[in-house]
C-alpha cells in the first residue's frame, strides 16, 4: 500500500473522512470512573459519527483486563496491533477514552507519540483533538502521562495493601497450593473458592489426584518413610510433580511443611494466627504436627507416629511390579471399613485387607516372640558399635567447639579453622551414619522376646507399621489365576502362600524367608 508522505499539519477542525482507530482498554484495578471496554467503544463510535470520520471494524482495538502499567505482565496484543497499523499508514486518527488507559508509561507514551508524529496521526481523547506534531499539545499530554504513571504506582501500592487485607480475611492468595484448585466466576473472574483438587473430568474423586497425593505424602512420613523413598515412588508411578515434571526431594519436603494444608493462612512468610481461612484442610493437625516433629528431628528415631488408617497400605509391595499395595478407598471416611488392598500402580495383585493384616500380624508376632530372634537382636554386638560411633561423634563435636572458641579469640586463623571444621563435620556425619545403622530401631526396644505378643496388642497401628517396616520386606504374589485387585470375594489361594517375606534383621536376615 502506498504510504503518504508525512503531512504537515492537519486541520483539526475538519476530521471528516479520516480513518479512525478506536483504542479501548480497561485495567483490573477498579477506580470510581472506570468505564467498561464496551462503554468506551460506544462513546468512541458516537464520536466517529459526530465527526464524520470513517471506522473499519478491524480498527477497533479492545484490550480488556490488560493493565498498561509496568506492573502488567500480560502482553497487550491489541495495543501492539494498533502500533503496527499506525506504522503501516492505515490510520489518520487514534481515539482514546483517556490517556492513562493507553500509555501510562512514559516510554510507551513517547513511542506512540513519535510514531503518530511520523505518520501525522492525530489523537482524540474523548472529544478533544491533539496533534502530535504540535508542541503545546504534546506538552499537555506528556504531563498528563506523568500523572498517569504516578497513579499507576499508587495503584500497585493499593493492590499490595489489598492483598494483606485479603489475607487477613482468610482469602487464598499467591500461587494456588498443590492439592487445591481455584474456581473462578466466568463472568467477573473473581475467585469463588479454593477446593481440594480430587476430581477427574467426570466429577469423580480419583486416587493419585493432587489432593490425594498430599494426603499420601503426610501419611507416609507419619508411617516412618523417608523423603527419598516417597519421591522415588511418586516418580515411579508417573505422578506429575507439584511444579510439573519429576518430583524432587525438595518438592516433597515443601509439601510436608505447607501450613495451607491445615487451613492456616501464611502471608509474607508469617502465619496469620486466628485467621479463619476460606478453604478446607487436606491434612488433620495431628498428622501434620507429627510429620513436623519427624522432619525437625535430625535423627528421626525417637518419634512415634500419631496414627495410621491402614496397617499395610504402602508398606507391602506388589510381587509382580514391586509397587506399593494401596488400600482401595484410602482416605474415604464414609467407607464401610472393609477395604481391599491392591497394587497401586498396575493393579497386578489384590487381596482382602483384613485377611492380609491378620496373617502378617500373626507372622510378625511369632517372629518377635522367637527366642532366637530376641537373642540375636539383644546380643549387643551392634549396640556396642553404635555406642562407639556415637561417642566418636560426640568427641568430634567437643573438638569442633574448642576450635570455634579459639577462632573467636583469634588464636587460630580463619583458614585453619575452616579446614579443621570441614574435617570434623565429615567425621561427625560418618559416625552418625554408623551409629544409626548399628542401632536397633527404637520401636523394637521392649517389643521383642516373651512379652512381644502382649506388647503388640498394646501398640497402635502406626507403631506396628514402624515395626513391620523395620524388620521385613513383604511382597504379595498374584493368586495364581491373574486375579485383579479389588475383588471382594477374598483370596482364592491361602494368604500364606501368596506372601514373600524377607527379614531385614535377625537370624533370617541374609536369606529369603
Ligand atoms: Zn503391581
């Protein structure tokens, strides 16, 4: 298209037949005088008619909800389209509802002004015509633009204050935590609620949904599992991580510490005490705090978990694929209490939970009561090694403290302290690892030998899980006819013939039991 040579001055009193572009946009910050994009466009069209100018539909540029300030993160597509059309010589006039709607930033203002000057494009702000080649006009607009910029800064301050107030009212803020989803009103785009993300596309609650995974992570920590084991299992099952992609230990830990899951409001790193939040918890407080105790205990050995809903869920593995058996309906509080237990990854094997529980408990109690087991575990050879390792770690700590004091008073140089510290920290770590490996799991203390049966009956399910985890690796084989999990008919083959035991401690610990 032939480009006209830049015109000198236009007669701003006669705008008939000039080609107009209408630029309408509204930002999300709701001021008193805000006009909707539709209203702005209507006013613009009335002006076009009065002036006798020409408007083509493609020259209407509507940017709804695009803030023009430097705090805006979204691209203003239509503003850029407008600039392109001006550059292409398609427009003689640009109409705006008001200046701050279109060019709050000075550099944007300057760019638009230069472009319009170059192409002899007039500006109309509501009814007033400005000529970008006119110095006085541009002075006025430049000043208005500065005012607009200041207003924009004020707006962002207001938004921040608004966020604090919103947090104090218990509204969800910031990024939506993994395990929840946010529901917005399609018309107003206002947040309606934040709810557990447990649904598939058809309104059914599904296992492995983010909300279930959150619960699972807490339950597994509470049952004594470590971060790495949880992370590996989630990755093996192909569950997408909270941030997408593979789980990392940091992302698992982050979930295990998030206060949002017990319905606490955190604003700028601080818990807002006493704020009643507007979303449901995913984790009960007892479990949450039990997990916090575990995570804050560097040795993680003395703690006793709060509770567990299932004895063997996530503890016994599938004899086909090696994945954990999962209680079908875990977390379903309205269930009948008769849960099936099935391979959680592929459904290779399944069993009636009560039958497996009963059998496993009997075998474990028998093992714990076995005099040979008690004798070997109580032998003390390992305990002596553990005690020696702990003593070594303590000595290193004392030595390190002495070095520190010397360094503080300037008796040793910083580099030699750093060298000594590095060596000692390494020795402490090594000694602690040895001590841990050689120590009888604390949960077993007092629960082996003749008192094992009576003791077992006193234990809660979580403690029983800890013991089973510490002493045996248990796998469930298929029933022999490739039965799928979740059958409620019970096992076709005696349970004892379907379970593979590998003892991790005691006399049988080196061979498959
Ligand atoms: Zn399997």
